[in-house]
């Protein structure tokens, strides 16, 4: 089978689609043929050599949809849990999977915070990911999605990032929410807040992304390269500030903007991974009595998101702005790593056959 391997950090010439040995499922696992895989910021970091947790050689990718080819279940594993899991699936099912692997024993896991496992391993970073034709996954991490377009199913993992942040922030019906950043995560955060009945504004500096946000139902869009944040607060909230601010860029200036835009008693959900330190006066948080929430990922929300997609309550298809053949994965990564903003979410398409 073929896989995109990054053999060394920081050198595009060592990222190639190569023939590798096909994996075999172990007890309680399924063999999957990948259908679509999304390019994420962490994949770009692995490609560039700026992902601090990646080891090499590495196959990137953690956003995917796939078809079950084989199930190595109860007969081989010999336990009731695997029997129950394998009964839920059959060859031919279209699935997605939770790409985070917790140890189950650390302090976070013992308290039920498995999404913040202290020794988490993520596909495409700590272990090989989905930029390959075949992968294996534990059955307890798979979610079947009848009636969902496999292209949309590949967006469930990034959708879960925004949805979890909205749940963390306790977004309620009628609240005014500002999302800073209109990349894929920001747009999916906006859609998540709308499912809670909130009125959502979104800010960015890329006009095409703001146009997309408007078409997806944003209450208002803001180009911060030409509109002062104070004007946004005045026009959208009458100067009161936003009830919830979701920061989805990781930029220091965006964090400061989040504090400024927040109403007294507001909640800030921090989603974007920062790469630079930010300096601020903590009195700004104290004066407004703000609640600041870090937000990572959540395996628990996958079923709810699949339900939203399968029932047509949310349409994520406009966010997948480009689909390229898997054989062109290196070129797609090079363009993304070069800072191109022409696409929001690029999917790699894999051959659908034997």
C-alpha cells in the first residue's frame, strides 16, 4: 500500500508517497481503507518540522473517513467487550475514528478527563496517521455514520474541537458570541454556537473566509484589518461586549482582542494553539470578572456531531474548499505550509477500490 511519509523534520524533499507494508488488525481492531483525510495545522507542523511532539519518520493525518474492510473481533480477542463492539460494525461500513489515544491511568484519565490525558498520543504526531491507504483502529474508537457524505465525515474531528469549546463555554440560546479566526476551526466553532441558539459574529483578516462565514449564517462578519475592534463591540452589542468570545487563532493580539471584546462576566474559550508568548495585565481579567477556559478535543461529542450531519441540521460541506488526489499530498502540504489562505479545508481523496 501507499503512505505519505515525512522522514525528517523541516525538509519538504523527504516527504514522499511511498510503498509500505500494509497493517494487520489486532484483537478488537478493524482494518480500514481511508476514503478522505483532512490537512490540519498539526500536519503542516509535522511537515515543517515545527511540531514539538512529532517523532520521525512519521505519517501525518488525524482527520479522516474510511471504509471497514475487516474486523478482528470477538472470536480472536475472546472477550465479551470485543464481542459487543464487533457486533456494531460490518465490512463496508463507512466510519470515522477518534484519533487520540489516552493511557487510561494518569491523573487526568482517573478523573475522567481523557481528552487531556497527560500522556496522550495523537495520530499523525506521536504515532502514524491517516495519510495512507490502509490503517487499523480499535473498534471502541470508531463511529459509523450512515447517510453522511464521507467527505463531510472527515470533518467530524475538527468539528469536535469547536463544538467542545462551545460546550466548555456554556453557550446558551440568545447569547452574543464572537469567534476570532475564520479558518476551519473558527468556522466550525461558529456553526457549533449556532446549534446552541446563539447569535454569532466572526472576525478575520481574509475577506474570502468572511464571505464564507456569512454564507454559513454568521450574524455579522468583521475584517479586523480595516475595522477597529471598538467599532465591532459598539455596533454588535451597543458597547456591552460579547457574552462569549472564542479565540481560534492562537495569536497574541487575538487573545488581547478577546479580553477587550468580552462583556463583564463573559466566558473566553481559548482554542488556538499559541506559538508566541503574550503579555497582558491580569487586572483586565479581574475588572471584568472573566472566566477563561482552555479547550482541547473531545471524543465524547462525535455521536452528537454525526447526528447533526446525518439529519441535515448542519452543513459543513462549504468548508471543504478543495479535494485533491492522495498522490498530490506533498504538493498540497507545501502550499499550506507556504501560508496560502486560498483554501479553508483541503481533503486528500484516496482510491475507492481493492
